[in-house]
C-alpha cells in the first residue's frame, strides 16, 4: 500500500461537520477544534442525476490547499446500500456496506490496510460509535447549530477521533460519516 496523504485531517482529533448547502447537494465543512477548516466535502456529478437519484458522489478536499484527499461513491444497487471510498488517485481506500439488521441500521467498513470497523448507535440523531473490534476509533455526537439551521434541515455534529489512527483509517472514518449522512438522506426521501 502506498503512503496516504490525509492533509490537515492527519493532525486533528476533534472535528465538527456542518452542512453548508441544501436542495440538490449535501456539501459540508469539516472544522477543527478552533473553527479552522480542516476539509470541505463537495457534492459532484451532473445536476440531472442528482435531481433524479439524489447526491451520490462526493469529493473531500483538504482545508489548507484544496487538493483532493478522497472521493465517496454511492454504488447503485437493489437492496442494501454500498459505497466505495477512493483515494485522490481513484484507488480503493475502503468499502462501506449497510448490513441487514432488524429495528436498526448497521454498517460495516473494510479499509485497504486491513482495518475493519462497524458503526453502532443512533445514526439518525448523530449519536453513534465506530468500533474496530472492541476499540472505539470514533464517536459522533450531535451539536446544536442554531434554530434557523435546524429549521432549514441543516445538521451539525462532532466527530471525536482516536489519536492513534493511521491517516488511511482517519480518511475512511470521515468518508463513512459522510456516507452515513447520505444513507440517512436516502431513507428520509423514501419515507
């Protein structure tokens, strides 16, 4: 496996993810503990495709210089959701799969370095943990972004990262958080 560039994400263990646009895109800013922009998540793809099927492709750019760190692709399937997280060169970084589970949403992730983790908790309220075996590698908690943002359906949550995570896993964790937001949006549209 080649050396992986995680940009500013490699040095920050607490992230605030906030949606910055709506309607036909799920763009987000990823902020560090002091409010600095660590990364930007941009919706990509044609407008017609997004209008018919929703946002299905994202690019994550470094907050320092705007270079692409990773891509998230929602693979069109019949059945459970599957997403692929790719590095800046388009090589596989991780695979995300929604598992069959009763009365809850279960997600598993396999990273190219051999790390496997699952997501447990309440994905819809941004109250979940990412676990590699018994070890918590990330925890999401909802944050109040303000009344007007809540009214507009714009979310904000904090993602605490295990400081010992290698860069490739950090990027897989951020890609998974974005993927979970996409799964939640797709479920909301189905209701």
